[in-house]
C-alpha cells in the first residue's frame, strides 16, 4: 500500500539541516515558513539550524530575529542557537551584535538562561 509521509517537526528539522549543510539558506527559510504555516511547532534543532543557515549567508538580521523569537516564545535557545546568531552577526559585519549576544547568553528576558558561553561562543564574538 502507498503510504504518504506525514510532515512533522522531525522531517522539517532533517530538511532544514540538509539545507544548512548544502549552504541553501533561502530554501531553509522557506521550509521554516512552511512549517509555521502548517502550525507545526519548531524545536530548538530546527530553529538553530535556520539561524546557522543565516550565519552562513551573513544574514545577521534574520538570525537575530529568529533568536529573539526563541527567547520570547520558545523553544528555549541553547549554546548552538546563540553561537550561530553570533556567527551571523560577525559574518554580516555587525560585530557589536556578536558582543552583545555574548554578554546576554546568561541573561535573557532579565533572568539567567542557563546557557553558558563556550569556546565557540568567544570565537564567534
């Protein structure tokens, strides 16, 4: 019998990650938009992969917007999310943004986030 594959957060995460590895950032953004249109809740892996795609393209504004959405609405960002956003700022010529994000890693929305900077955080900033 023919079985149709049901799109879910796992399939979208895999597709976005493949776009990230292939440096196809526009396709990753389109997939992320489609995921939202279908009312599928993204997870931290999906969001972080999209932010990482933005970093590869130097699109710090979109990366910043996505990280901000994660902080406000979830899923909770992790080290990879912050590091990718800092990389996007650095590659996009917004080094001040990288430093600000580094300073904010432990303090999002006025409370400790539990996200500690690592070596990659300092290298990205």
